């Protein structure tokens, strides 16, 4: 799995053979992807070429062998991406404040758009092995999670069979 920052709140994920662009903005370079995923009702999808599917609401989907589900949490969404032995979550920090305990499940990787202060207890309850922080408040979130001073990078790659045993935190900018 590859995670690349395209702009402040836009990401490009490559999971197996499926490319996804998260929250495309008009400032990102033109990029190819199979799927556009957005927390917004009307995303700026014109910067994404060859997208077959736009997901911006609750539902379940399967694209290229990748299972994608999204559930409504307050005014936002929680997206999950499932492979055989790997569960990945994508959520906004503001949604972590509204999530109920019945929506919490274990995820190996959690991607968090730090649009507000982070709810550390809910994030910890998901028991992730990898936490990827991006967005405007990522440095504050990293500090709250005990990783102040962590260096940010523009791209991170993970291998399903080489995930860390203890939780590791990565910053994207």
C-alpha cells in the first residue's frame, strides 16, 4: 500500500492494483485513479482522470478486488478498505469526537485527516499498528499521541506482511 499527499487534504492511495484519490482539490496536479473518495458532497473531481467511481456517501462497494465501505458518523463519514487480512480506516479527526463505541473495530492502518483536535482514546481503541496523520492540525495530533518532533514525508509505503508490532505514527505533508 502506498500513501501519497497531493495537497493539504488530498491523498492518493494505491492498494493492490486500485488507485484512489481522497478529497481532490483544484490545486492538485492532474492524476489518474480508479476511485474518487470524498468527505464532501461535491468534490473537485475534475483533477482526477479515468475515475470509474465517486464515493461520497454511505454504502458498500467493491472495485478491483478492494472492498470499500462507508458509514455516516455525525456530519461526516468513516471509510474502510478491506483486503484479505488487512483493514484500513480513513476518518476525519472531528468524526472521532462523534463516533460511538459500536462503530469501533480493529484496523491495522488508520489514516486521519486532522481537521480538529484528535480523540486519542477512540483512536487507541481501534488498535492500529500504523497511524497516518495529515491535514492542518497533524503536528498537534502527533504531539498529543506522544510523537512530537516526528518528521513528515510526502509518501509512505506499507507491506501487509511487514507492519510494525507496536503502533507507529507517520506524518504526511
